[in-house]
C-alpha cells in the first residue's frame, strides 16, 4: 500500500467520523427528510463485461460484507425527533466499527505486501482468483456498499422520526 493510499484511507475515516459523531445540528422538514444525505454524492459503479476465474465472487463477497457492515453502522446511530428537527447521534461504538473496518483494510493491504503475500497468492490460486484487481475491487465495493447502505437506512430513520412513527435507536 502506498503512502497516498494510507492518506486516502485515513482521510476517509476522518471525514466519516467528523461528519457523523455526536449530534449535528440539522434542521429538517417533511420536504427534506434527510438533510445529511445532501452532502453524500451518488456513487456510480460501472460493471465489467466479463470476469476471469472467480474474481466476480470475491467482489460480490466484498459488496455483501459492505452491506452487512452498513446495516451495523446504521444501527449504531440513534435518530430522534426534537420538536421540528431530527437529530442523529453516533458515538463510540460507531467510531469503533469504522476504525476497525478501515484499520482492517489498511492492515490487510500492508500484510498482503509484507506479512502474508504468499498465503494470499496460494488462496488466490486455489480459488481461481486470477486478477490482482479483484482484491482491490472487493474492498472498494465493500466500502461503497457500507456507506450507501448506512446513508439509505439513515434516510429511512430520519423520515420515520419526522413522521413521529418511531424513535430509532
């Protein structure tokens, strides 16, 4: 993993934690149920036409892991209505999950180069993962799915809180 990749991962962690920890002061109205979602950009993923070996299965596994982690992250955010505002509060457990996920990615990338490169090569051969880019794609898809699912569930939680149908913890 290059220095720029370390900086990118740590920057991503800083943005996620900086934008989500505590209780941001957002005004919300029924016309705008997810004020925090405005800062999130739509993510476009272009699919390749063909996948060699079992690369696609590794990438699907990465995406599914991201979905599960996104659900976990969303469940660690408390969303409640306070008069005419919706407040979302994230705390230490939310931070710990993101630190573990991004730290795990960094450790895996470092370990793949320095500690267990042979083992990853053996695993790849045994499971017919033929493109080195499949590992990168799996981790990118995991990160994108995690963020997208967390944002989507957060929007539902905010809408429910605005309607007064539930306080989601």
